[in-house]
C-alpha cells in the first residue's frame, strides 16, 4: 500500500512539541544530576564485566533510569504513531494524542508482560539461570536507545514527508541492530552459564518471538480493516 501524501508537509501535530520538551527536560535532568549513570549505561552496554559490576553496586533502580525508560516508551510510541499516520492505518478508530498514548501504553505493557514472564520462569524452574542479567540488559539497552532515538524521532515528526520513508528505515535499523545485539548477548551469556537449550528455546519462543508476531498480526488486522 503506497502512502498518500496530504496537504500538510509534516507529520507533526501541536501536541508533539510539549512531548519533546518533556523528553528534553528528562535528558537534561539526568545529565545534570546523574552523569555517572549515563557513563555506566554506555560502558555496561558493551562490557559484560562492567555490567555485572554495576548490577552488584545498584541495589535499587535509580529514578534516573526510570526516566530514561519512560523516554524510551514515549519515543517508540511516537515512532509508531508517525508510522500509522503516514500509511493512514486505522487503529481502533483512534487519532492524534489518544493514538499516541495507545501505542506508548501497548509498548510498556509488552515489556511489563515480558518482565513478569521472566519472574514466572525463574519461579517455575526454581533458579535464576542468568535471567536477572538478561532482564537488566533488556532495560539497559532501552536506556541507551532512548538517547540514540531522540534525534531521529524529532526528524521523523518535523521533516518533510518525502523524507519520512528514509527516517523510518533508519529508526527501524536502530531497533533491529539493538534487538539482535541484545538477543545474541543474552544467548551467549546464557550458554556460558550452562543454561539448558530447552529453557533458552522456551524463552525465545514465548517472550521474544510471540510478542512480535502478535503485534504484527494486530497491526495487519487493523490495517486491512
């Protein structure tokens, strides 16, 4: 289905500007009050030893990490909103800010269910099997993605419509690379921890592949409808 260009030359809407201001305020607050957290996020994302040391030192989740996680959900929600608007998808007959909130809530819900699933698996198998590290790595890379995605999402909203496909591809590449990196890193750490192949396969099928398939099916149904 080819996108239909409208009279407006951008995907931006009035409510997006205060959303981006809030995101910037969040980043500025973290930069000014918890700069060491940003350094730990960067180092832990690419150094397993540093990741494990940071996990040991952080008994409680810093509020700055929660802010970055919320920023990640908002940026993904904005990206999905722009995608739906550009291709004129009808999602539950929602429009504007309500549709953005819907996408943001769905993304947060998916990762909430994934987190709950990890705790359930740990309970059923009566062991950790490096799942705590996998969960920490999951939200760690979200925090890093929140930093990387801000500028592309701003461009997605405020660039001319003819640039939208290219920007969507760039955002998709960011998400794909980080997803594959997170998945491969988790698999390598699980194998090094002597986690059984059955548990690895069970986790990948139920908490990685299944949510993607269900999300894709939902979008496809709404698009056809």
